[in-house]
């Protein structure tokens, strides 16, 4: 009792009554257990209860003051600055134009970055499927980094907490013409690098040089131009059902031999996913997948365009190998929900750089979980985007594995510095930051400058993007 009386005297002597009530009210709202601190002086009580607060930040008074960008290692990294000196990092998806993000600067200046969902609703109309979602997602990513730093908590905590401390990675491995050489590379992934999940490119390019393996490819320049998107009527821009490229039995036999050597190298315990088949129709997709069933692939990815829900459902029901799609879909309701409601795929695979950012991707995963569908995550970015994915994966229960697309780039991890106590990756798993705020990384300026692109300086001023010049409201 004496200790309580002394505490009350200390409170009255050091605080006006209104301030004392305000302190107690805020302490209670913050979940502080004052009962356990009653034996401390008021000075020690305040020190104890505010020990985890970032004193450089007053979150309610934060304002966005600037957005700048640097092209690093072919990826556009944005930095959102505030009036309190803290900032957040985000990344425009691989293959997208950095101006997708800079365009949004005038829409977010002066706003509180901690109001992530509100800001997302302001800017989401400027995103779309494929790489066009890259700007919106970069901003959302940076806002979660910034908010975590403001409240001194990891981003996963702001998404509702974590399910896991380590994130399983799958190693993306580009294909090779020599199946034996490719098998050696895949074996290295397991024995030397410690990966427990692999993905390979497995498409008609594997057998393109075998006579009579394919039908109707010459008109498409051998069906090898999947990434040459400059020609609107070229192979890479033509939807799968409209090419009428077909696979012969001889072609299937060639791909069969290719997969067999890889399977023999890595064994059957190892999940082995497959991607980049080429632009052929539903019938050929079914033929191919059935021929591969004896190798128990973890999934076949994007065999027909994601918006052909009925065709994906027919494919899924016709084969035993799991089907997977999602890397080009923007947001839940407009893209993933029809697929999930129809149970048209076995696995969804959003790319956080397109799908809407951390929170929207978690919502996609949660909705998929309700539908009994698992979620893998596609990622081909820098460590900034990689760590955003790690936080989202940590907070999503039905998560399977996250893509690591730069396994063989020796300086990739050096682009950032981890702000916590653990390394980014250990033996095929990413560590979830437990003791660092936000995304848990800061750019390594020295290394980043070595890989600076020609399109930008190192976060130079961008005043030309400060003024909004349109009326954005979508309704009257």
C-alpha cells in the first residue's frame, strides 16, 4: 500500500491530473500491464513502458514528403521519405517501368504512410495485371517497411503475426540443352546449396531442334520467341489457343528423356516444379502433362493463360499433376477469386510485385485457404522484394514455397544489409526477421552503386512527379 501511495504522490508531483489520466489511458490502450509496475517510480515506469518505442518516430504525425528511385541490378527500387527522417523501401516488379511508381508520387505526398490500406485504395486504380501492377505494389511494399520502422516492429507483425520462422525456398533453374549438364546443376542445388524444392524450365524449346518433334512452328520462327514482345502478332504475344503449335509423340519422348535424367539426379523426395512450356493449346497441355505424370512433378505452371478459367478447370480435372497459375494476376476480386471459386487450379502462385503487395497477397492466400487451395509465391526481384515476400509468407498459413530466382548471382545478397541478427538465407531457407523493424533490410550503397543502371542516379530528386494533373475519381 505504501508503494502505491508513493506512486500516486509521484504522479501528482510530476504530472498535472489531466496528463496523468491521459498517460494511464494510453498505457491501457497499448496493452501495458501497469499492475506489475506499481513498485517502480513514475520515471522508471515511463522508461520501462516506452522502451520499445522508436523515439525517432511519432507515427500519428508522419507525413510523406518525397519519393525517389534508383535502378539497381536492373530493378527499380523506390524510397518513400517522411517528415521524421524515416523512410521505406519498395521495388517495382521485374520487367516493369519504374515510372509506374513515380506516377503515384503526387497521389501520396502529404499523407500518413501508416494508413497503408487507405493509400492502397487511392492508388490501386493505377495498377493492372502483369507488370502494370508493379508501381502500386512497390508503393505498398515501401509503406509496410516504413510503418514497421515507425512502430519498431517487423512487417509480418503488422499483417497479423507469423506462422513460421523460416521460409522454404524453391530454386528456379533455367533449362539447358544438354539434359546431363542440367541434371548436374540441379543436383548442385540440393547437395551444395541445400534447397529442398526445385523448379525447372520445361517447354517445347527442349525439343525444338529434334526433327518432327513439333508441328506448325516455322511460321512462328521456331516457337522460340516467347520473350520477344515487340511484335504484337508474334509468338510471344499470341494467346496459347491461337498458335496451333502441337507436340508429336517424338517430341514428348524427347521431353520425357530430359525429365527422367533430372529426376534421377535429384531423386523423388525432392518436389520438382515445371514452367515455361510454350504457347500451345489445352489439348496439347493435357497430352504433355499426362506424359509427365510418372515423374510426379510438383506442379505444371501457366499452361494456358490465367484468365481462361474454364480451360484451367478442364485441365486440372483431366490430369493428376497439380496445376498452378497466378504470377500475372492483379488483386483478389478481379483476378484470383474466379479461379478460386471455380477450384480451377490446385495451387495459386501470386507475384507480390503484381498481386497488390503484402496485405493483398496475404488476403489472396487466406481466401485460397478457405477454398482448400495452397499458395506458392513467384519472385524474380532484388533482395528488397524478396524480403517483402518473406514477411508475407511468414504471415500466411497455406504457404508452400517462395521462388529464389538469383541463386547463381554471387553479389545478389550483397545489395542489402540485414538489420537483424540473422543472415537472409541459410541452406535453402530464408530467415524471417524477428528482431528488426519493417522489412529488415537496408540497401548496401557501396554494392548497389556498382550495379546502378543508366535510367536513374542513386535516388536523385524527382520534383517533376510532384504535381497531380488529373481528376482520379472513378464515379460521379
